[in-house]
C-alpha cells in the first residue's frame, strides 16, 4: 500500500482527520502567542521613530523614564509620554504568561472578567494566557521527547534484532534492569542536585522513555533479517549499516509510526505530572502542571480547575484520536 493510500485511509477516519486539523490549528495559533498575548506593544512610534518591543528590549529612559531598566509599557508615565509623542498598538490580550496584574480589585485568584476572560491564578496572572503559552510549551516538549527517545530506541532495537546473539542478550538484560529503576526517585535526586530547566528535564525523561519502541523494532528486525531480500543484499556485499538503514529500517518504521501520537500524549502527561509535584519546570515557565496544582489548592476558585481540565482533556483526546486514525491507516490486516 502506497503512502497516498494510507493518507486517504486516514482522511476517511473523520474523527482522526478533524482532530489532526484542530491540533495543528491550535499549535499554529500558539506559535504566535507573543503577538496575541503580551505586555509589550506590537509596534510603537515615538518621536518619529518606529520600535518593535516584541523583538527588541528597550529601556525606560528611551521613552521619557528615569532609569535604564527594561521599559514597562503599563507604567502611566511611559504610556502618557508615548501617547503625547506617538502611538502604540498592544496585542489583543495585554498580558504575558508571567505578567502580574496589580490592578485587580479584591484578592487573587480573581474571577473571570472583561480584563481576564478565564480569571487569574493565585499570583494574579491571566489563566487564558498561561494556557496558551503552556499548550505550546507542553507540545514542543513532548515532540522533542518523542523524537529523541524514538531515535535512541529505534537504533537500540535495530542493533538487537539485526545482530542477535550476545548483543541481543546483553541489551535485553540491561533493559530489564533499566526499566526497574525507580524513575520518580531518581528525578527527585537529580532535581535536588541540579536546578531543573527545560533541557535538563528533557534529558532526564529521554533516559527513561527510549525503551518504549525498542521491543517493537527488535521484533521487526528479528523477523526481517532472515528474509530473502536481506540475504540477497548480504550476498551482494552490502554493509551492515546499509542493510539496517536502507532495507530493514523503513519497514520497521511503519510499525512505530502508529505509536508516535500515544508517545506524545505520554510526554505531555509526564511533564504535567512532574510540574504538579513540583519536580518539573521552574516557576517562571508557563506550566500546565502548575495550573493543575493551583486548581487543587484553590477549590474556592473552580475556574482554574475547570479550565485546565478542559485544556488537558482536549489536547490528550486529540492526540489519542489521531493515534487511532494512524493505527487504522497502517493496519495491514484491515486494509487487505
């Protein structure tokens, strides 16, 4: 079956196809989060010159302030100076994910209002904006985690299945030991030694998630290494690397593609869980897991829990529906 036929089978699955369009649209929207929600103007004109604060940081004294610190475009003095000597265009939502709104009346977290459509969290930050940035962060993190862990897992499974023997035996015993390691405790120990960051956390999770595809790739290589086209390639003098990557791996990749959406969902759940437990990203990151924690700690503010529940439910459901569609499209038993 050709790639075009598989694509058409995926399109025939309306739920999976619509889920794919929705997920892609939401991700593309989140890529422009800085232009939709930011506490910096998209463009401003001051004393005849044009400035683009989103791309470059300007100091307070450049717009009539007193200090050479980053300009605060909500400062009444700065706003007045810009309006008198020019103009500025703010994004649709004039808050970034780490912007604290000090003009909120009453205590935080505050209820949904005209200024904050989904309310604010316990620190006075806009929940809608944090969900927008957090959606992008979680999806990018999951994509990177899935890509690198899949590359490592596929290479390990390919070496096991192709060479077999002692190499396969050694890798199998190593994986049995590796999978039994207490992942959560190791992450706690590492987090106590090193300050968690995006890339540190990514590397830690890659170390434990690469085994997810190894068994499937190993089984495919064990099945394919004795087939006629592999034996013919060996007789013709093809190198091991050429046989692995040119002849066998393309067939093994087909089976692993069906698991990619589910691995993405696992990556998002892992990051959210660690952030919820306080073992994930630092507070300055727009974390969905932090909103889950705040929803648990602030039951008197149900808008936090309801919002993050809807965001995670929609995101994970879309990935699962896409995974089911990809799995059905690549299932040879259903397509013969």
